[in-house]
C-alpha cells in the first residue's frame, strides 16, 4: 500500500530482533533453538504494513531533530506484535498451515511425531510451541519500544500506545470467538465493535500515532491522526470480511469463501440478517461448509439480500471521513497525503 514497506533499514531492525532471540535460544537447548528458528520463519514473508505505517507517519511529521533509529525500533516492534497475533490466531483457529507450509504449531507437531508422539501428544506440543512463540514475540515487541533511543516521556507514551493496541486487540479477538459460539447472533453494532477492536487499533491507529509522536507531532495532530487511523483500520477489516466472503483464491490465499465455510459472524452477515432474507441467509451459511456449490449459494444469498452493496457503501463512507480528516489544519501536508493514499489503497482492495 505504501513504498516504505520495502525499507531495507526496517528489515535490518526486524532481523536484528529475531537474531537476538535465536542467540539467546542457543543457550537453552535444542528444542528452544528450533522454536527460535520457527519464529524467524513465521516473521518473514508478510507485507510489513504496520511497520511501514510507523515509518511513513514518522517521515510525514519528522523535524530536524527527529530520531530515525527510534522510529525503526518501534516499527520493528509493530511487525513482531503482528506476528505474535498471527501465531496465536492460528492456535485459536486450530490451523497448522500458513502460506502453504506448516506454521509453528504444524512444525512442532511434526517434531513430536518424529519423536514418537501420538496424535494427542503432537497436538499438545504444537499448540504449546505456538503459544510460547507468540508470548516471546510480544515480549520482544515491548522490549524494542522500551529500549528505543528516545526521551523518557516519549517512551512512556509509546508504551501506552502499545499497551492499548494489545489489550483492545485481545478484547476484539475474544469477542469474535464468543460471537462464533453463541446461540444468538450478534447485532450489527456488536460485530462492528469487534471488527474495530480486532484490527483498527494495532494495525492502523497505534502505528500511525507512534510514528507521528516520534516525528514531533503535537496533541491536536495525534488526535486527528488517531481518529482517522481508527477509521482506516475499520474499513480495512470490513474489506477483509468482504474478501473472506467474495474474494478470489488469490486474495484469500485459500479456497474461495473461507469465512462462509467457517460461518463467521461478521458485519456482512449481520447486515444480511437485517434484510427480509434472514432465514435464507442462516440456512445458506449453515450449509456453506459442505463444499463449493454451497459456498456459491451462500454468496448468492448474501448478494441478493443487499448486504454486499450496503457493506461497500459503509466502507466508502468510512474512507470518505478519512479523506475529510486528511485536510484538517492540525496535520502537515505530507500527513494528509499519507491518509488519502491509505484510504485509496484500502478502497482498492474491495473485491
């Protein structure tokens, strides 16, 4: 979405943190060393969106005395935070493969099998390894921020942003799982709150504010940027929900309609259930797990309910609010351009 994602200095900062984990692991036995190697693999191959937002926001606000090395450390922290969430999400979803290869849980299930463990033992080791890997990554993210070369007041504010990002995201993930097992369907408002909490704070609002803070942004600019970043994050997640229902295999990285197969209770589904077709929606989604024909039927029902059209309209409305905020006088021109570029990028993902 933005070119800073390919910044070689950013990659050096991320690699340095991962190398530290591997170095420490060599003293703690072969299993832990293997876990450190698996963590390194898990942290590679992503789009680097969140750290790119830190560095892009920093560049948009940076003054002559701004500290670029601190911005790189904080950017690396947000990438490791994202990796931690991905690793833990795979445990929650009982997934053992990511991007077509075994994830950390999958690798350690194979390790257990090679050691003679049965299915239950392999699952136990795989889940334990993934949970511990996520814990290590969370620790390293906090460590990178705590040790960033900046003044104490700025460091405290950065740690507050990171704290908020983790707690709000955890609340969103818990609500998402609770929604999926509840006998009653959540309201549209509840699903929107969940979508916001899961993604908006840690993926957009906190990275943008962290970079701006290190660049010297004042309180008014941070407030405007935080509000716009939250809206960007919500729109990003709503687009993900559309992709999960209607996206191509290339977009999802899996078979089409993965959210429909898993009967996820997203804002898209909540919108569909507000229509006169609510009964047909429930029936179609209940059958979607049975195969591609049922998935296509569920897509057709969601489409005919008007939910897809309403979702696209909500995304566009949210992004228009970001574009309006980008012209706020509290923001420098470069920050306004960044927000508009991001809004265009999010809108361009709509399937």
